[in-house]
């Protein structure tokens, strides 16, 4: 994981949120983790560099998340996410669960269907090897948005799971062709905790939607506090790195 993170020195990723802002609770009484989740959603770059308390908090990441076994026969995944830290977190969770992941930070053409990787390489997205797509709603100013991409993913036979925090954006992507809608933190926690089986999702998209809907409610309970804590710390680790 550490070696993989060294590949992004050329990415323009300027922090805008200071450590002091992250560490303060503010008028809305948000925790550090909540602010990082907000920054990871639709606002690329609004995060702090890792230091002090942030680094200490990130250290609680469970080693089990990095050593989960791989499994044969799992579907390949196309990840469309422009925020570097969020993309790395998603990719690691999916890879740890045994999926091969193709990650692009933007889609630059629908015909032909191509995207750009975090390293800046243009690749074809319609090669037939990816069966599930995770689609961010807002991919940055000037780029194609999730709602514009969803229909093309459907045309190429992808099961598409949206990951926006904005209900209207998720609804629009579903209207345009996405199959399942989920809030970004709910989708991530479900993947990190192996709560969402993507093989079952392919067989029954309604299963995937039901799983995410139930997880959104379950995250408010004490039973899932350890998993949410691990997810917050893992995201904090990725989002506070310099890429």
C-alpha cells in the first residue's frame, strides 16, 4: 500500500482545510472524521496534511484491513472517483476483498468510452472485463459528471453503484442508468466490512440496494461503531496524505 501511494507526485491536490479547522468542532459540532468525510464527498482537495493528532488517530486502523485474504471468482470493478484519498481508500478495500480494480479519476470520452487514471494515463473502459462500476457524482469542474456517464455504463452492461452524498445527484444518476444508489460513507463502510457481496449484487441488484439501505440505518447503532471508527480512521489516513 505504501509503495502504491508514491505514484501520484504530479497530481494537483492542494489542501484547503487546515489542521486547526479539522480539530475544531465548530458550530455544527462535527468530529474530525465527519469533516474528512465531508471533504471526501464532492469537494476535491479540501483536506489537511497529516500531522499530530490526525496521524495518531489514523494509527488505529486495524491490521486486519490490510491482510484480508483474496478470493477467486470475484467480479472486476471500475472505480470512477476524482478525490485521490477517497479513490485510494475505495481501491484498497476492494482489492483486499479480492477484486481487481481499474481506477480512473475522470471520464474524458463517452464514444469511445475512455478514462484517465490517477497517473494520467488514458485507458479504454469498454474492454468487457469490468462488471461493476462505482460512480462518483461530481468529478470536478469541467469534467463529465456522474449523470452524464451513467447511461454509457448501462450501455456497456455495467452494474453501476452511485456514491454521491447528495440525494438529488444519486437520483439523477439512477434515472440516467445507474442501478443502485448509496451514500459515499455507507458504500465505503459496507465494502470495508465485507457487508456488500458484489457477486450477489450482480445476480440481484435489489439485494445490493437493500444491503446499503440497511447499512445506512445500522451505522447509527452501537453494533457497528467499531467498523465506523475503523472506516473513519482509514479514510483519515488516506485523505491526509500528500499525493
